[in-house]
């Protein structure tokens, strides 16, 4: 199981490595704001799946990139060996810094069929 904090390791900040406790999101279904450390975790088909702490929906997936090497438009953010697919904006709080980091929602996060290439 690969957590977001492991995928974000290349983005280490002056305050050290980023942890799931520093990453916040709001569930699109119930509007509950939560840290990733509060979300439910499970491993599914070699992916790490984060679900809203209330069980509403999948809010984030950490997976390997597409084996074809071609990225899926709007599916997520590649960080080294991992892709972070977030269904809602991801806010990373960095100690001592105002604003932090923002990963806007990936509109194709939960898509299971690759879009046709034009």
C-alpha cells in the first residue's frame, strides 16, 4: 500500500517530508473537510484507495502510471513512480508557510475507461 505521503516524498519541504496529516480535502458528497490521515484506506488492484471518513465516496487514489506510458488527460498528477488521482482539491499544509500547495481536483479521477485518442 502506497500512501500519498510516500508519493509526495520528492516534494520534501524545508520542514521535512510531507505526511498524510498535512494533506486536507473536502468530500464532494458530504462536504466534510478532513485530513488524509482521517480517511479510510484500503488496497484494491494494486492501488491505494482513500475513502471519505464517513464512507461517502472515494476521494483519492494512489496508483502506478498507465503502462502504455501515455497519460490520461485530467486523471491525476504523476510524481515519480506514482500517480495521485484526487476527486477534489488537495491542500498541502506546510509548517511555517502561508498558503501551502494546491493540487486541483482531477476531473477524470475515477474513470475506468481510457478516453479515445484524437
